[in-house]
C-alpha cells in the first residue's frame, strides 16, 4: 500500500512512513524490493 502511495500520489517517503508508523529506511527498502519484483 505504501509503495502505491509513493508511485501514484507522489508523496515523500517521509510522509508515508509517518502514516504507517515505520522507519523511512524500511519503507525505502521494501518499496525497492516491490519495484524490482513486480516490474
């Protein structure tokens, strides 16, 4: 869900990480994995 918000809504990782209560570096790592795996 967070990756979709980043790619579709053009929000920053900082904003999304705050919404999901996770660290920004974890969000970046997970988003990159999803992009590589799905694309």
